[in-house]
């Protein structure tokens, strides 16, 4: 009954690989997450042409998603550090939290926007018919 149709692309791989929420084929970012030149987001989907920034300032809303990410990371790291070391030295926690959060910041930036597009945008849904080869492409 809940069989995935033959031409439909699955949601999770498209989120992990940062693909367009509408067609799940086109890339959202033009370069890798840990690139020396920073992350460059494409203006529109190279496959279906959807414009990613739905309105001016649209990606400010990704800060809320990013906030949830960083709270989850800080709580997990604090508990993990406490369980593993048993230390009460605040400098240990400061060093661990700041260094790991700095390393994870490109991840937070990328996936807060990807999740905003995939899950938290009203009226934006996957359209399986757009996953197919489009007629204007060769
Ligand atoms: Zn697309």
C-alpha cells in the first residue's frame, strides 16, 4: 500500500546530499561543505529551476533551525564530556565546546538551510514528475 512509486526519489538521500526539495535532483550548493572558498549556494535549482530564496531574507528563518542544531550539539557535548572525563574544570568544557562547534559550523549552516527548504517551508512539496529528465535538457 505504501509502496514508493518507481520514479520517486527518497527524501533522506536528497536531504543528506543537499538536493532541491521540489525535484530532489538538482544541487542546492555548488561546492562541498568543507571547502576553502566557503559554501556557495546556487540561486536556483539546475534541474527544475526552482528559486531557492523564496522571498528576500528567506534564509533568516534558517537561524532557528541552526539554533536547534547548536543547542542539541552543546548539550550532547557537555554530557559526553562530563561522562567521559568526570571533570568539573570549566576550561575543559569551554575548550571542547568551542572547538567542536567551530568544526561543525559549516554543517550547521548547510543543513539548517536544507531542512528549512525540505521540512519547514509551507507550500513547498516534492513533485515526482520533476525528477524525470526534463524536455528542455539534453
Ligand atoms: Zn529542483
